[in-house]
């Protein structure tokens, strides 16, 4: 019986250690979230201006509104905690994507934007879900959980737009 209790306790400690390793650090999560928000706002502004498909244009406008709001909310949490918010600008990868979108026109722009947003939102859902579940800062964790619902909605919307575009292209 003592052996079973010892094994159970050991397995529990290993599981706790594994969960701790899965949790991104708050600083890493915040930096990625801020850069991602800035990227989606800038790319959304481009889509609102340049998209030829009205659903792509509307999605871009939605990104500006929702990600702009989320970015401001995250910055307010950090300021309230006395922390210096990270730079509110795209990561190098985000800047590269925006540069490519700037160079594209018409249907090529729409396809590039939609594909980039599908990839980005798929990744965001995973990152926000991990922090919402395993993060160590209560306020940032609550922000991640709340924002995750919005990001999941965006992810569904952009997948639907992509599917519609692929079906139209196959005709």
C-alpha cells in the first residue's frame, strides 16, 4: 500500500511539473499577444482598404475593432500592475506579412490576407488557451480566457471565408 501511495504521489508531482512546463511565461505571452494584436490591427486596416471581397473587407474592419480593443485592455492591465507594457508593434514576422500584403492587389491580396489570418488565428487559439489554463498571472489569465472566446469566433469566421473562397475558385 505504501508503494502505491508513493507511486501516486510521484506521478502527481510529474504531472504538475509537466503542466508548469506547458505554461508560457507571462512576459512571453504578453509580448506575443501585444505584437499579435498590433499585427492584426495593421493587417486589418489594409484589408479594410484593399480587399476586393466584401467579406474580407468586413473581417479586416472587425480585426481593427476587436484586436485594437484587446490590445488596449492588455496594456491597461499591465499599467495597473505597474509593469511596462511591451512595444505595441508587430513582430518581425508580422511586419514581413504586412509588407507582403502591402505589395499585393485584388484577389491575390484577399487570398494572402485570408491565409495569413487562418494561420495566425489557429496559432492564437492555442496560445491563448494554454495561458488561460496554465498561466500564472490571475489578471492576464482572465484576459486570456475572455479574449480566447473572441479569437475562437474570429477563427471560425476566417475559416468560413477561406472555405467560401476556395469553393468559388474551384468552380
